[in-house]
C-alpha cells in the first residue's frame, strides 16, 4: 500500500463514492436476481457446458496455483456426471 492509498477523500471523491454505493445498493439486488433466474432456467447440458468453460480458464503456469482446488472440483463433477 502506498502513502496515497491512505489519504482522506476530498468532498468530491466522497460524493462520488456515496453515489457509487447508492447505485450498487439499488442495482446489485437486480443483478443478483437476474443471475439466479439464469441459473434456474439452465438445462443440465447448459450447466455442464458452463462448468467446462470455467475449468478451461485455469492455466497450469499461474504462480502459486498448483491447481489442487480445480482438481478437487473436477473430481466432484466427474462423480456427479457418472450418476446422471
């Protein structure tokens, strides 16, 4: 953290922050409802495809990421896939 990160906000910056928070308080729940609606209407195949696309994002050369969590999730989804 640099010294400028801890400087107090001026009046204009505080107003911008307040507006951003007010906007997010109003829009956040709408976006969250839309996300859940989209998930509820997904078919099983759409959900599997979305999970596969998500897993494809991981890169083995990311620093400090050995992929353990991804491998665990892949095993869980593989077991779930065998049951369907």
